[in-house]
C-alpha cells in the first residue's frame, strides 16, 4: 500500500501547489490512498525543499506536543512520549497538513524566484530582435499544434518549442532562457490557462508575433466558472499584443461567433479541416488509410493545386493543423510547397491519438489518454468511425473538470458512441452513469463492459480483444478527482 506521505507529495505536485485543491483532494483520500500512482514524483528543488520543511514541522510539532505533556529526555515520561508518538502518527496519516504548511512558508521565496526568472526572460526577448514568437492557445489541441508547426517550419529555419505540455509562465520562461539562442529563428510557445489573466501573463513574457487560437470549449470549466470567462481568457492571446498576426480555427463555432470583438481592425487568417468558406485553402482527395498509416490529402487555393501531403495521424483536425502551418508560412514568407513537403515528417504526439501496432495479434491500439476535453473525445470517436472493416473498442473513465455541464457533455459522448462503436468499456467514476444514459438514449446495440478501477481494466482488457480490433484509450482520470 502506498504510504500517505508519498501519495500526498505526489498530489501536491499534481495540483501544481494549489493549496485549496490539494488539501481537498488529500483529505478525501487520507484513509484510502491508491496502491500506486499513474506517474512518478518529479523531485524538483522546490518539492525537496517543501517536503523537508514538512518533515521538520511534523517532528517539531510531535516533540513539542510531547514536551507539553511531560519530559522526553532527561526524565522520560510515558505520557509525554505517548503524546509525541500519537501526534507523529497523525502527521504521518495526514501528511498533507505539514506539506501545506511547508508550501505556505516557501510561497514568498517562490514568488520572488519566479519574478526574477520571468524578468530575465523578458530581458532576453527584448534583445533578440530577429526572433519570431508564435503563441498557441485554446481549450484543446495546443500540444499537437505546437509539434505540427515545429515540424512544418523546421525546413530551413531554426525552430525551438516549449517542452511537452509545459505551458505555464515559469515553464515558458525557463524554456526561453535554457533553449533559445541568438541562432533561433522561431520560438513556438504553448500557452495554457486556468483563469482570466493567465494568457496575458504569458504574453508579457513572450509577446507573440503570430497568435494561433485552436478552439474554445468547456475544458477546465470547473476552474473558469463560465464559458464566457474561458472565451475572454483565450482571446487574451489577441488582445495582449494588438499588432500580432492572428490565425483562427474556422471550424470552431465559439471562436467564429466571438472573434470580431477581440481582434480589432486586424484581418485574421483562418484555417480549416472542413473547407470552411473563411479559409483560403481548400482540401480535396482526402483518404483515410485503415492500415494505420494515417491520412492523405491534397490542397489548393484559388483553384491552383499546391501539393500533396500524407500525415501519420488519424484525426481530421491534423489536416487543419497543416493548413494552419500554411497560414503561418504565408505570414513568414515560407512557400506552400515547402510546408506541405514537410507534412510527412509529422508524428503523433505521445498519448494523443498515438497509434501502437500490436503485431502479434494484429490489434491496433490508439493511445489518447492525455486527451481530456469534449472536442477531443468526439474527435476520437470520429476516428473509430472511419474503421469500417474492423471492430472498434472505446475505453474511457470520462472527462474531469466539466463542472455543472458534466451530465450533458457525457450524455452527448454516450450518444455519439452508440452510433459508432462496437464495444464500450467504462472505468467507473462520477460520470459513468451519464455516459451509460447517453448510450441508452442513442440506442446502443453493442457490448458494454464496466471495470471498477483502471487497474482492473488494464488487467482484464486483453480478454476482450480479437484479431484486427482497434482499441482506443480515451483520457486518463487523475487521482485528484473522483
């Protein structure tokens, strides 16, 4: 059984040191921590410092409580040591309490360090006159768009992008300081947000020359509180740098309904995977390859053929990402031919519709476990719909942070699944019932399997598989949610 202290340390890092959310999650699981976690603890200098302070606080509190009840050393008291041990055991079980104290104590120093790092990053940007910064934000698809643009623009350009899903101000500042040099031509910045002002703070560190907005939906609705707050926050990427070129996803209804009140007098460029009329580029001769090698398509503009591309990716939105690359190339003066030629080098992002071929059983596994938003879930279901000659299996625990919209969103997912998938596998969470309701409402005639935990699912999923199946894992339910 995982010891409480290690689990609470893990939760603190998982919640990004947000004390209210951390204490709530840790207190809930205080007497029933999971046996193992999905990810290892990353022992950063900050985490080591906070943990050391927490241990010292727990020891001092235990000794202080014992001394108040009787002597501990010169003339040991049974009562005193009994109190000390009792308090220490309480601190052991509830280690989140000293961890919270340690975090609070280090908060002023942490803020000073962060301010210094951000100031250093801003100074570096100000002297890099030839650096082009591309900012990417949205409720979904940021990491995939970042990786796509880096691949498409790297032919003839020195391109640096922020690491993995590191999209906070301090992570972006460190990436700039550590990775960007005088020889860097383009710096692609993934910009994440949990509330108003977050994108603006990132734009103050790395003001974009080109701002890309993927789309807006209910992702992190629980934190934002309303869709309007999300809209205002995501469009900070346009309002914070008024002279930046703006590239928008024409396929996203929320973006298209709201962009005019944020972009001012600028004429944005639009990208689309569905040949939206606002987009200058048109996709044709699109083909999905059921052998797992991806999607191929051709592009034209004003009836002039621009070229052919094949991408090792399953979802149609990757086509939109390539078109976004053409838009960026248009701003930077990079030819369409060069951009499309680089498209075959695009590789799936880990855990985001990542294909894994199991050659022994000819089962295609699609790992979409890092995709936790409604648009992504429906895109994943849409991928399974394309495998018309293979049995499809969809595994999910549902989506977190959907707030009051969780019932409606998960019923919609259930209805979509009912029309597409052969087997639905649910890992029991607080939203499982809503997905099942949607399946019933959609007249699901396939097989429904439910597991009580991720561990049980991973142990039993192989018994469901048949040769040539397509198995998709959608979203990973973090331990700090129920």
